[in-house]
């Protein structure tokens, strides 16, 4: 499902936080035991010299050890392969000279004998594990369905909504931890976990809770700028103004549309979900265009895609104002498409992410 956390994502978060504190290299011993006493293959990922390092071992009898030089208090990840099964990832922190890990079962949390960071991380895992189990239930429900049901939009929409609800609960656990432990090395990493799922509502204050040493990292500065832009596009705020030219070369300024309800719709010619959503926008425009409602479609197609953009908005019958300007998406913190913002006659954002029936319901409510 959309919110499943894969080992690759965890590695990305590890890499992104590699330079968040001063380098403090030490020697570490990581001892691991498997209760099933089986052999297999394990790969260790950790930080040293602000870069991802790897080490690997083929082991037997369920026992293996790593002797590494890594950066103090940084996250490390064990990818464990047993019985030709898919890799199982175990995360821990280099917060003690010797760290002992005991794995009772692939479906249970490992027991990590480490320092304070590992204790914090284990506690977070205990709080969120019931929610992660619910993700598995959703996956199982999807794969148990027949091929026709798997393509059913109501079925898929319901699963996505349940997944989003579960992830929001995990995010609340993470936010509570950040608020109570802003200086913990765990905090920037779980912060990035929230950010990576594109759940940005109310996230900027938690970014500002992190110490300056974390926020001064180059990657985190980009995150901060993105969240600042997102805050400016919160419901109730004035929509950021912009100047551009439309498909006919005529100047376009958002503020010139004051007095109308405007659906600012971000899309691209190559975006399949966007093209699928366009008929809904066409239907809404046809129904409400005489009620002081209009649409501005902003494509994020690059210059090389100009021909494809023009062909797409012509084919999809987007007869309103069309702009091809990726930079506008940046000012609205648009990190995925389709995305839209409903702007009232005073220039305030009153709704966003309106798709399908939700777009029609919102317009019916305000324009009837």
C-alpha cells in the first residue's frame, strides 16, 4: 500500500540525516542472535564519514557479529535474509560500544540491548506496531480480492482511506515524541518519515522544534522551505499570487481573477491520474461556469513537453486558462499531482485536494 515502509525508504532517511550532527566516529561491536538458530546472509548499513557504509556476513547457527567504525548515535540497519525469504529490516542506533540484538521471530520486534536512543526507538516501535499490523491486514485484503475487485475504484479508495487514517495515527505518535524529545537523534528521522509520506498539514511547527544544527543541514533546509511554502497555502490563507502567460501568450495574474471562485489545478500531460481526473474538472466547469466559477490549469510539463502539453489540454477539452509553469507548483509546495486549490472571490484558499465526487460536492455546497 501507499504508506508501507520499505528498506529502501529507510535507507534514504538514513542517508538524508547522515550529516545532521558533527562527525564523532567510534568503534562498535554489533552482536546478533536468532532464536531459530538458522543460517543466512545479513547486510549492515551504517554511517561513517557522512556516507553510507555497508558490510555483510554469511552466518550459520543464528549467530553473527560486526566490528565497525561508525558515527556515534547514528541509525544503522540490518537487512536479514533467511530461508530465501524477502529481506527483513531491523533498525537500531550506535549508542553503545557493544550492542546486543536478539531476534525471536521475524514478526516480532527485536530485543536491543543498547543505550538511551535504542530504548526510545523500541518504545516508539511498541506504540506503532499495532498500526503496522493493520497495514498488513489491508495488504492481505487487497491480495485476497479477485482481479475485478482489485480494479474497483470504490474498493481501492476505501483501502487508501484506511491506510491514510492508520498513517495519521502513526504520525500523531511521532509528533508527540518530537514535541517531548526535540533534541533526540530519533526526532529528525521520524520527522522525515512523516514528511516522506507527503502528510504536511501542521508539520512545519515540528520542523521548527528541531535544533538548529539539524535544520542547518542542506537537505533539511530544502524541507524547511517546502514546508514554509506549504504553510502559506493552508486553508484560510491568501493564495500566493503569480504572473505567467497562458497558452496563447497572454499575461495571466492570479489576482486578476478576484471576484470569482477559482480552481487552481496542477497537472501534467504525462500524468495518468491527472488525465483521468480531467473529465471531472470539465464537468464541474460546464456546470458552474455561469456562477462566477472558473479554472486555471497549471501544467508542470517542462519546456521540452510543450507540444505534448498543448495536445493534451486540447484532447481533454480544457477550454479555460492553461499555463505551463513548473515554478508555480513550487510556490504552492506541490510535490505530487494531481493537486488543486479552490480559491474564493477574495483570493483565500477555502479547500484543496478536491477530486472526483469531492470536487462536485464542494462546489455544490458553495455555489448552489
